[in-house]
C-alpha cells in the first residue's frame, strides 16, 4: 500500500505540438501529477525532509511543460514522469497532460494524455 501526493491543474505556457504555429505562438498546457510514496516517516517526524516536497515536484513539472518543445503529448507526459521519478522515494507516478486549446478542427473542451510509470 502506498500513500499519495497530488498536484492538480498546474498551468504553464508551452510551445509543444505538431504544427509550426503551435511552436511559435505556444499555448496553455495543464498537468495533473499523482506521486505514490510512503509518507509514514514524515507523518511521524512532521519534517519536510522526510517526504517529497510537492513544491519542488511542481517546479520540475513546470520546467518540462515550459521547456524544450516536443511534438506529442505522449512525449511530454513521459518526460514529466521521468523527472518526477528522479526522486527515489517516489514509487510510482501518474501524469495527465491537458491541451485545452488543441487545434483539432472541431470544438472540444480538452485533449489529454494520461500515463502511469513506476520503478518496478
């Protein structure tokens, strides 16, 4: 059994996409991240050093969202999972990347890709 920390609705302007116009103008990207870990040491000590600092996780995710452009949401989600799993206390991560302004040719509320990665 694992505990979890969730970050929802992290919003960053990025330049990801297949179309050249997406790379130039950019658009809003939103990420939801859930990290699975054991929080019992932190609960006992009440010390930030004994858990995963969600502000640090959010900063790493934001850096990927606003960083080097990629064509696919799948690639973006995979990169986010990779930077989150750099913290060895995290056993598993779930990532959802939303592209609410995706140019799909019809009206949609959102386009998203979700994945789950673990160190197992």
